[in-house]
C-alpha cells in the first residue's frame, strides 16, 4: 500500500545571476561546417544548465522531514486550461554560439556550452513557475527540452558537457537502490547519452562516467570532458538525455532531455519531404504532475518503503507536455508537415491518434528511414521510441485536429486514460487551401538486408521482476544479474547476433541497445508461461528450461512501420521476441570509424527509467 504523499516547497539554492521569467521552449542548434572546405565540422556543446521553472522547488530527499507548514496540495488538472499555449520551437544559429575555434589540423570546430542552473519558466499559464534542470548553450538560453542539435552526416561534432548543478536535487532520491551513487560531497552527478548514436565508448555516456560541477567528483569510468560524435551513421533522429547511474529517472524527470538530428543532403533532398523549421518539427512528448506551488510532483514514498523508501516501479504524470508546454496548440496550413515524435516519458506509453481521423504517414522509425512509407491510423510509442511521420492537413475534414492518446498505463494491462491525460495537443487548421510542393515518395531509403544466416551467435535475454511479500516490485534484472555482475554479452565487431528476448514480467519493456541496431523478426507467445517462469527463476537458463518447448504459442505481427532497423522495441509480456542485432554500420560494410572495443564499453537496458535505475540494465562489451 502506498503511503499518502505531499508536495513540499523549499527554496532552491540559486546562483546570483540565475534568471527569472525565461519561457520553456525547444530551440535548435545547427551543427554545420564553419568552412565548407573542411572535412568535418565540430560542434562543441558544454552542458550543465539547470532550468528552474519556479522560485520555489520541491526539495524532498531521503531523510528530509516534511512539516505541515511546507505542505501544498497536488494540482487538480481539471482546473488547468488545455491548448492555452502555442507550440514553441525556436532556432539557435551558428552565429549565436558562444565560441568557435579550429583544431590544429584546421578542421573547423564549433563549441556549444550547455549549462545547468536554476531559472524560471512557465509550463502552463495556470501554474506558478516550475523548477527544472535544463540544457542550454548558456544559462540564459537553457530550455526544456534542450536545444535541438542538427548535425551533418560525416561532419564530426564535439560537445563539451558542463555541469552547474551545485545544489540539492529537486526530486526525491533513493540511495537504497543497487545503482545509487553514494557519498557525493556536493552537487548532482550527470552524464549525457546520445540515444541512437553510433560512436566511441568514451563518448557514449556510460552510467558510471558521471561527473559533478567543475568535474570535481567523477565516476569510475569517467575519461574525458569533450564528447566526440562522428555522425558517420545513417541520417535520422536521435535524442540526448542524462544517464547517470541510479539517477536517470529523476534527472530526466527534472528536464535533462533534448533532440539530435543527423541530416544527409544527398540522400534526403531527392525525397522532397517537408523541410524547414515551419514544416519539419520535432515534438518531444512527456508527462508530469505538479504541486500547487508549480514544482514537479513525484511520489516521495516508495511502494516498499521498508526496502526502498522512495523508489517506485513507474512514474506517471497527469499533465501531457509537448516541447515544454502543457497541451499546446499549433496553427497549421492545409498541407503536409513532418513531425519527429519522441516519447521522452519515464514510463508512459502513448498510442497516438487524431480525433478527426487524420492519418500518420511513417517515413522513419527511431533513427532509421523506412524502405517505403507506411500509413496508419494510430501509432504506439514506448518510452524513448521515435515515430517520424508526415501528416497531410489538406485532408482534414475539420478546422481542428486534436492529437490524442489512448494507451493504458502501465502498458499494456494498466488503467485506461481519462479525459485529461488522453489529450496531447491541438492543431488549428487553416481554412484556405494552398499549393503544397512537398510530397511523400513511394520509395524512401533502402539499406542492405541481413538474414538469419549472417548471425554469428544466438543469445537468450530474460527479463525478471522480483517482488516483496506484499507482491510489490523490489527490483528488476536481466538474465538474473545486476549491472555490476560480470559482462556476459560480448559481441564481435562487424557481426550480427540473434537475441531471443524473454519477457517473464507483466509489463511491456522497451529494450534499448546502445551502439547496435536491430530488426524485429518475430514475437511468439509462451505456452504454460508460469511453468517456464518457475524453471527460469530456479536455474536462469533458457536452454535447460527448454524454451523451444514453451515458445510455440500464437505469433504477434510486427507492425509494418516497425519492420525496419530499430534501436529500441517493445518486449511484450509472456512472449519471446526474436531480434537480429547488427554491430556495424547498416549502410555499408565499412567498419566503425572508432575503436568500439575500448573502455568503458556500452550497455543495454529497459527504457522505463524506473526499471533501468533498479536495475534492468546490463553492460555490453564488444571484442575484436
């Protein structure tokens, strides 16, 4: 039974020059060559800005006492006006960047400094300002989500992430979970992972590569201040977020998220898809709850408080936010628009649909283009999944189109959405029709196909959830192991492997593999699942437990728009999901342009962040 919760208001420690009244928005940083003659341009971004959306922050930490004077109630979302704010997506041009230098070999370098500090922004007009953490090229430009970084294929990007989070956390911490970082003297550990990126291990944002303000304290695998993103992979959508050990769920909830796009003119220009800042828009969607004082609400008492005082299995907010605004609106013309929809929630799944029957034309999934477009009436996104879609508003039968959600939470067997959290955003469609020069071609981008015969090894990956005597979750493991246990997944560079992912829990887990891309081959239901689970719980060996004897139930069709390359996919409870994982570039036979065997290696994990932190994550170490 979950104890009653409160919202606690305390003053956040702020530097003297922290800002007040800065709006939340999604800005865009263009990473282009400073000189067209150079073989690469380097984007250097320093990160570490905390955006405080309010002068009063929620400062509930383990062991803190809540007095009656400090308690404020949870906001009633029915009192908040929907569609009150316009969608925001501004541009930060190269000329506005803080610094620009050249390396010794004359390769152009652009330095972006992302800072973390406390400023004030407004998520919804009926709420007081809310304290958040945020990325930005400076404290004054910090936003939630952070700036959208646009890079060019083949042009190197260098980012120097900086941490200015010197005070206490604005959300409840739990130092009893296995991944919790202990004995930090001052500040909040952070480290940035570029989700979907194919880059060196040192720049992957390993959870143990965290650092505090000024790099005064550093994790055991920390190695460098400046991250190197080579952008040699296929064009597509990525996103960056914090990945600090045991803090991922709270640091993302606080606001440390942003979009990253790799463009390839030669491959993309012939497609004639909608482009430009008006018609090509990232939409980063996530859920939050708020206290009356504007601070982010997070349950400060865990489901098993005697075991984990604060940790909960999943976080669900009742306010849906897009690009930093609650239930925003957007004026559109009667023509095609491209939306790169990113589910940046901790645990909430979204099944998007338009209330007036408009359709989604899928052109890419996660970070990779599809071979041909796929039309759907709805699209299901797990946390961290990306749907790259075109919406043709010329086909709208009304002047208003509401993007809505009907996914239960937790997914798939949880509660249905209500009238409040079923709304996402509203599109106001212009009445007058106009000429549309954009199109959706019948063929997009085709990559070499891999079949099962190319696989060098088959692995079994089992997902477990452990519970207390009250049947409340206490922790989650992959293959019965914690993150710190010896590495067992050691793929060889340039090879492909078959992974059979066995979900023995009641939740759908979005499995994300760092570095590797994969195709979903099939999903098969387990028969006599409890019998098989009992065997697996005892011996943790799929072969000994005769998985082939049990994996012979009904097949679940892989949706057509998800049959291409993915970096995360929904592992259905009670099913074995077979995937083909590739540990090389998919667009050529060229080996990685970096040493993928270097320390600290990579990881794979569930992208429900509360699960990842406790501790549904395992190391991944490539070998030659």
